C-alpha cells in the first residue's frame, strides 16, 4: 500500500489536488482520507465554547485514531472514519465513512506533515503552496457558503488562530515535502507528475521501500 500525504494551508487547494489525482487514476483504485474528519469531538461543550477553540493547532486533531486507521488499512482491514460537521464544530453522532483497503491511500489535511508520527507513515509527502491572499479569499467564500460563518467570525478566527498556526506549524512543515505544488488545483504539471508517479507504483514500475 502506498500512502500519499498532501498538506498545505487552509484554502490552498489540497482537496482539489487529491481529487484530480484520483480522477486520473480511477476512483476505485484510491482510498481518500480527509484529516478534517479526525477533528477531536467537542460535542460536550456549548456552541459558544466550541467556537472559541483553536482548530488550527496540531493538537486539535485525533491523529492517534487516524494512525490506527492507516495501520488497519495496511493490514488489509476496513476502518470506520468519523464524519465531522463544521456547522456545529462536532463529530456526527449518526454517520461514519467506511474506508476500504486499497493499493493507494491519499490523505490530505493541514497537519499531515507537521505530525512526526503521521509523517513517518507517508511514502510520498506533498505540500500545496498557495499565496495567503488567495487562500483567505477562498476561505471567506467557502466558510460563508458551506460552513454557516459570518465575515466577522472569519476575520476574528483568521487573525487569532488560522494565520499564527499556519506560520508556526504548517508553513515550516513544507521542508518535509518530497514535492511542492504551487497554486494547487491550477498546477496541471504538478498534478500530472504526482499522478504519473502514483501510476508507476500501481503498475509495479516503481517500488518504494516499505510501501
Ligand atoms: O479545509 P481546510 O483545510 O481549510 O479546513 C481546516 C480549517 O477548518 C482550519 O483552518 C480551521 O480553522 C477550520 N475549522 C473551523 N471550525 C471547526 C474546525 C475547523 O473553522 N470546527
């Protein structure tokens, strides 16, 4: 099993890169994991308390569970990933997503390269590098349209946690990347390179130690 990790700041285009690679390889051949689904659950807190949490610090994620699921997949077992609901800052109590073992696993998220234990499980490490102004513009649209946020709350959160955590943890994790893809989903060449490399693994033309 080959595990590809795709990191990058909020709004960088990580998901678009992952989805584009999956489209080129064929959906059935890849298991896709979003680190966002592994946000720690805060359903015991009220909404006011939940909205004040720092969701951009590496500790916001339940990486132990994520690593346990990757190990299960490596053993050929299915895993039940939690599903996260951003509109209420909590894990769904009714829904899980079944992850099936596959030759290729793509995991994308803010901190897939900043956590040492998670990083050690990755065979190909990718960082999607997009300018901060582009990222915040995308985030404003997405958070208003899909996550039920106001411009005031986005402004406040960006300055108090998103930007400082990006500078402290996410940007420095770029040094661990094997491949840096500037401008994410718009970078056809970068996506093509990653897809070709992954295809070579699928056809057996390329071997990775331990994969
Ligand atoms: O998809 P993206 O990588 O942008 O998702 C991560 C972002 O989601 C983080 O920057 C974090 O601020 C935000 N988030 C949030 N509310 C939550 C959980 C995460 O705004 N309850």
